[in-house]
């Protein structure tokens, strides 16, 4: 009997931990989506920075670390590409990481860029960012498309 209770207890604990992990991943996903919408599409750096932790490590070599680096990037977008828009095509979560597959168009009518953004979260806040950017070509060696 004790053996069966232990197995039941272990199963319930495992389920509870799985449910918590799924809830945390769902919250992380919402944090990143809100950050992206506020910062990249609405170009409101302060609203986006509400989703960033006390430390923001940037791995894009063209952007500085920290909130001020992000503000500078958003200011650049707002001034140089006021009509830019990023459409999130896919979202993947893996623990504290949220990965976006994005079609970013800086000016209407352009082909834009295919972007993979990777965010690491800690305590529900974004603390680190990587990205890989590739222009959408006019012609492709295949018919698969980038999105």
C-alpha cells in the first residue's frame, strides 16, 4: 500500500511541477510578446522596458547593453523607420527562453528581414537577448519561403 501511495504522490508532484513549468512558460511568452509589441511595433521604449529585468544583456553587436541601449535602438526606429512593423510568425518556449520567428519590414513595400530573436527571462523579466537577421531575398533556390 505504501508503495502505491508513493507512486501516486510522485505522479502528482510531477504533474504539479509540469503544470507550474507550463504556466511559467506561458507567462514568459506573454511577457516577450508584450515587450515586442510595445518596443518594436509601437516604438514605446518605456512601456517595453516594464518587461525587462534590472539587467539587460544584449548580444546583438549593433546594440548596447541595458535599458539605455534599448531606448537608443527604439529611438533609431522611430526616427528613421516610423512605419516599421514586425510580424511574429512563430513563438517557441523552452523553460526561461522564448524564441520568436519574425518578419520585420522597416518600410512598406520592402521585402524585409527574417529574424530569429531569442530572449532569456529570469523571474518573469527579460534579462538577455540574441538575434539572427537575414534579408528576405527577391529570388530563392526553393519554393519554401522563409516563413
